[in-house]
C-alpha cells in the first residue's frame, strides 16, 4: 500500500493532492428512527473514514443517541447548550 495507507501520509508524500471530504449528518436521531439500514451501516462507514480523507460531522439531541459501536469511532464531542 503506497504512502502508508492513510490520507495524512498520502498528502505529505504524494505529488498529487486529493481533497478532504466532509460529510455533514444533521439530526442523527431521525436516521436512527427512520432508516434502519443506514443506522446499521453507519459505524462501519465511520470507522476507517479518516484514513481515506473522509470526516463526519454529526449532530444529535444527546450523546445517548449514539450506539456504543458508533461512539467508539467519534474522536471529538462538543456539547452545545
């Protein structure tokens, strides 16, 4: 695998540059309640995404909205009042 297999090393060492992709998910609670297949696939989608230059920004009503399998993949949490 070239460049160590992650986005950061690729950007540092590759002559070509690829954009960082940011995916916004608003109201994760609604996805959880309405689209069961998306809810089940979400932890696997977020697990290795940063290695490939994909960052997720997710909003929810509370921290308890996330299953433990998804919570493990979240690097930063910001609580707004």
